[in-house]
C-alpha cells in the first residue's frame, strides 16, 4: 500500500505475512457491509469517550516515520496499488468505477484526506463515515476529532460545542436526518433532552413524569423524586392525546445517582438520610448547570429556527424562479392568454401553481419541462377551450343576429304571413339558410346584412313548405279526438289548443307564434355541424314544437266554447276567430250562481272559463246591460298589476315588434297619439303575442242586487 503511515502500513504488512504463513493463500477480497452495521458502529469510536488531541511527540514521531517509510518510486506505487484490492467476481459486471472511496482511504495520504475534509460540513462527514468500514474507522478515531471540529466551524452562526456532548454526538443532533432509535428519516429534535427521534420512538428514550415515578418510586422516596425532577431536561411536544411533557430517562438516572452520592449520608442507625448542607450545595450546583443547559437549549432552538427560515426563503426563491421559467416557456408556446385567464378565474387561490408537479423546489431543466409539459397543458386546455368558444360566440352570434334582422324585415313586409302563420327563427336556423356564409367566411371578416341577400331568396319556398308540414301536424293532433278533422277545422274558433307548459289557450294560426313552443327548451340535436357553437341557445329560439307533447287539442274546452257561442247566437261549426269580436259588448249572467239575492255578470270569455270550472249546468245567458253596468265592467277589467306589459292595437307592427308599455303609459299614448279618452278592451293587448283570454282577466266576477237592476254592481 502507499499510505504514508508507518503504523497502518506495518500492521497491514504483518497481517499479510501471517496469513501467508498459515494459509499459504492470498487474502480474500474485502466483504461489503450493510450501511446499518456502519451506522450502529458509529456509537463506538470516541463518542463514549472524552476525545483528546494526540501529544506533539507522538505526532512528530508518526510524521517522521511516515515520511521515511513512504519514499518509493511512482512505478512501485502503481504496481502495489494494483495488487491490493482484487475485484470480486460478484462486482465485475457492475457499471461505474468501483471502490473509489476505498481507494481514497487506502491510497491517498492522510494529510491530503484531512485537507479535503476540512472544507466539508458536519452532515457531509456524517454521511462519509457511513459509506465504508475504512472511512468509519478513520473518522471515528481519536485522531480525527479535528475533522469534526473544522467541519463544525464551517457552519456560520452555529452554537459552540456543549460540555455534555462530543463532536460526533453534536453533529448527529444538529445535522443528522435520521432517527437515533429506528434509523428512519426524522426532522424532530427535542433540544432540551438532546435527542433526535421520531414520534413513534419517542417513548423509548423519553418518558413522562408519571412513568418515571412508577419506575423509580420503589427505590426512592417521593420527596427525593420531586427534588431533582426539576433538574432533568424535558421537552413539551404534541402527541395524539394533546400536549405532553417528556423527560430524558438516561439523564434522570445519572442525576438520581449523583443525588444519592452527594446528598445522602449514613446516620448513627446506619440509614441513608439527607444532609441539608450538602443538599443546599447540590441544589446550587444543579441550578447553575440547569441554567446553562437551558440557555444552550435556547441557542440551539434559535439557530434551528434560523436555519428553517433560511431554507424556506431559499426554497421560496427557487420556486419563484421555477414559476418564472414555466411562465416564459408557456408564453413562448402561445399559452399566455390561457395562463392569465386561469389565474384570473382562481381569484388569487393559485391552484395552478400549487400543483404537485409545478410547485417544486427545483429549477426547471429541459428534462423536467418535458416531464411536466403534458400535465401543464392538460390543466390549461379547458381554459383554452372556453376562450375559443367565447371567441367563436363573439364572431358567430352577430352573424346569426344579422340574419335574424333580415328575416324579421322580410316577415314584416309580407302581410299575408301574419294571417297564415310563419316559422320562428329557430326553424330558419335548422333549415341551414345562411349556414355556408356564416361558417365559411373567415372569422376576422365582418358580415353585414347585405351578405345574406341571396340566401333570402330561399325563404318563400321554405315558408310554404314549412306551413304545409306544421299545419298537417296540427291536423293530426286534432284527429286524435276528431277523426274527421281537416285543415278547415283548424280555422274554426271552437278548435282550441292548450300549451302544456303555461296552460295558455291557443288558436290557429296564432299557435305558430306562441313563445313556449319556440323558447323554453334547448334544441340540442345535430350540434356537431355548428362546430361547438349552439345558435339555438345564443338566439333563444328553437324550432317550433320540437317537443311535440307540449301542445294538445282540448276537446273539453272546444265543447264549452261551443256552448257559449250558441248562447250568444254564433254557430260553432262556422264561426271563425274574428267573429268573436262581435261578442265583446255582450254581457252574460249565470242564473245558477244566484246566492243571497245577488246576481253574477260576466263577459263571454269569463263565461267560457266559468262554464269550464263549474260544469255544463253553469251556462250564462245574455242580458241587456245599462250604461252604468258597462262602465263598471270596464273599471273592473282595468289591470291593477305593476308588472303587466301592454301593446297598443292601433299602432302598426314594426320589424322589431310593438313598443311595450305599462298601463299608465298606454292611456297617455292613446290620448295623445290616437285621441281616445276612454280606454276599451279593443285598444290594447297583453305582451308581445296575442292570447284571447289576456283581454279579459279571469278573476273578475260582478254581482248585482236582485231588487234593482239599475243599481251599482258589487263584487
């Protein structure tokens, strides 16, 4: 070997010669040992001893002898080094350079090794001492104390070495990352007890006051126990049962023994009793030690907290740099808008940056970026999809709105369509009129209403075909109850349809414009052709009666209305909807509702509902009303709700619909624009669509005193 140490070289040479004489064979290769065996042997060495520097004479002699014995040629060194460590058959196929640390210990001079170790930190020395048996023996020997001391001095702000620990024990307490009991990773330190262990093993080295008392109460007096328990190091920690105070059992034993030797004396009866003077001196000494111990504990806790804070700041800075690197790469790849939108949606919660693959304390490299890229894109893809949908809506919706304006103008110009009925805009969307222009024009290009001029030429044929198909649908609905029904049957006023959504009563062709049949439910079929855009939702219009169960023919209502018309002198088999206007001034009285000398009057629309509610026996008959009764009826029919919307029947229709007013505005409008001082039921309609019974509120019922038909009617 080439180590410049006469003692180790002579010992190795003597062992080799002895083996050759006894066995006549070469020394087998060194057996590898487990790291746990090396770790356990750390407790040997100089941990349990008082470490001392070698004397100057021994050092000088060793140095001079080493210099004399190791002055050999370079070729000799190479030959002898090549023969020292033969490679075991088990390790010939191992990749990498085998045995570098072994060569460091066996071939490199000690002064060079110690010079290298002088630049390391205590945790580095600890880990080196556990890598091989040679390094362990070297670093745990008495002569290596200065290695640990120099490593400790390399740590800035570290508290000085305490009197109750040697260098290795101190390094393990301050810098180690494993439990001193089980050997698992551990970052919990009980500073006052000078123990680093996990909470699973804490009760093996630290005990509560009750447990200490139960273990030692048989061999001591309770008064003695409570005298020196205050000097035993202890720490408070949070356990499953809450905060618990734990004491060092080994220190308790040493203090107990010292108390017995220093305080207890034999009396005349041969019994050990407490000497008060020695007790006072012992307390003074222990108070001093305990104060120093606590002071040093605070220094260690402050240093540890400073290290944690410093490490947290360092990791925070690394994470911030990693975040900046990820942002820069995402912006370069075109994900900047999605990143900003994701952060805006989180409202400062930073869920994106707290992802386990993103929030790491590692600077970003190309390899790490390739690993996290799929996850990052997966997190941002929903945001991109939403952004693209919004951009698509912002482009396609105005185009459909322009097409709708063109369609409304066309319908307004065709007077005959208002009488025969026309398709809602949802059916126009479903017919794909204007589809090619809307979706094939580049998104960055603006479309005006003129772009749909050629497409509007398709409307006449489309509307005619639509009217035929939908009219036939209504005929088929009526034929379920009246098999002989035809298209002419739809025009009769006695053919009453009912909306299942709002219970409104509808007639042909006004049923085609009923809002519930075109606005309530989303049309969700065949949306793939719109590239993810839903024009039915965006334009709030679906094809007419897409859910065919929402409109029904009411045979019962048809019979009731026929009875009322017969009572008023109209033929139900020939009367049309406009013929009902002649019944607006007719006042009816229900003879069967006579009660306590009071008579009930109503108009035909109320009589229709009255008959439907009370049955066929309640069929009102016409009466000749006085002017006072007619005026009172008008007053009762005047709407009293603040949320009802009216339109003027004297104003012409416009492409965008009639202007909506409240009742007060309607009266002022009729007076100023049409010169009508008295408002009648023929002057206004409810809402944007026509409903027969919206002109006569169903809750109005008048009563008249029996003795005088000219008196004021009462409710």
